[in-house]
C-alpha cells in the first residue's frame, strides 16, 4: 500500500429525520486493495434535491439515484446524501496504480470528509479547473442535458423559469446560442443579477410574468421549468405558443402537481418533455456517451466559471444551520459549499 497522510476518522453528514441532520465521526478503514482513499476538499450542496430530502418530500420507495452506485438505497432515514465532491487521493490500495496518489478527483459522493472508492468511481479533475469549480460538474452536466433535450434552434425565443444553480448554468450555456431572445423568470434579486451577468437579456419577477403583463414573454418557442415549483408548469403553459416545447427539469418529489391541460394547452399541441440527467436521450444514444457529455460539461465549466455562483462556504459541522436557512429561503443564497479544510 502506498501511504501519504493518514487519518483515523471521517466526518459524515446523515439525514436522520425530516428537518434533522447530524454529523457523525466514524472510524475510517484503510482502502481495500482495489480502492483509494480520498480526502475531500469541497462538496456542493444541491438546494433542490437535498432540500426535498431534508423536508421529507422524497418518495420512500424510490432510490436516491438510479444511476449512481453510492445512492442506490431508498430515501429512508437515516441516509447519507450528496453527489458533488472534489478531493485529493491520499492513499492507494496495493492493486491500484500508484500514479493515483496525489490526484485531484471528482466523485458522486455523499458529504463526508474522507471516503474510500475504486478508481472507476472517480474522475480526475482537469489541471486547469479548480476544485471549487469541479464540484459544479453534476449540475453542469444537467444543464448540458437540458439543452440537448430542448434542442434550441437559431432565432428561437427561449424562457427559463427559475434561476437557481441549474437554471443559472443552463442560462449560461443557452447564452452562447444565436437565439432571438433569452429571458428568465426569477424572484430573488441576487439571482436576477447573476442571470444578467450570464447573458440573460431580461429577468422578470414571477408575479409579473404573465402574458397579459409581459407580452414579450408570450409565444415562447422553448420554455424550461427549473424552478422546483409545481405551479410554474401552468406559467410555462401560459407563455407557450403553438407547438411550443416545455422541458421539465424540476424534480418535485412527492409534492402534488396540478397542470391545466384544457383550453389553449390542448389546442396548441404542446410538447411536455421530462428531462433527467441519469440517462442519455434515446436519439443521442448512437453517437453520444456519458463520457462525451462529461467532456462537454468540463468545457462549459471552463467557459462559464461557475465559481461566481458560490455564495456560502462553511464547515460540515454547520450543516444543520445551512439546511434550515435553505428551508427558510434565506435571501442571497445560491450555491453553498462544504469546505473540509477545517476538519
């Protein structure tokens, strides 16, 4: 075994009940022969899916993620969660190529200060990308997937509902297209400012974003619903034109969704497209792979610099306070990171 620094315990975040989290210090085993040990540098909190888990709004019978080995278990308490960790390999098992030692890596790993994993569960972070930027890889891949599912065309009118982290990254990618217009709906002032910074031409408050109040929003060709609010689907329908496409990127968990499909929605031949990053769209399967999409996501990270979205850096021990702030919709919060340097 190749050994760098050693550590006897790992700090892990556990969701133990609705509105309850705890940080557990557990013994840290040496990596198996085919594993490495990673010391986490940063992990990104997903305000959307993690808040659903914190509130107890995930379906009990559903795996936390169908495609990630670390999240195959059902969403029943107590449970670990998180999927955006950047760290450094500090130990290697006897059967692992020793060149892994010292590498900066990304992992779809629940929030923890240290963890063991096989090399095939890790992705080396490109040399020109910081660890703070690397934790945006899952959300940037989601943004790329949303673009691929929506297929924006030259000269189209596009509206993005919601400017959370995924919505902002999506807007940043869409701003590189030769669209006629790119507009967004978002209520928080700091997110409105970030949207404009990323290339959105106009941002509207949700209460003002009706076709009657904002005719320029009406008859959109392509609408993305990324707000996490089920009632935003009816706003998307109201902003649609004939044969418009509505891409649903939000995950509502077990929150009920009431959609008005009568009237113009029925006559307008709308396309409602559910989008989820765990798989590739069937139409792309012949030429695309997950690795190809990751390569694009890394390139978008280089172009957009998502670190401008980081608003909070805090140690893991303050997780309970953070999730309560997210639940309370504290103003000014966009992307929080857990910083493990204080461990």
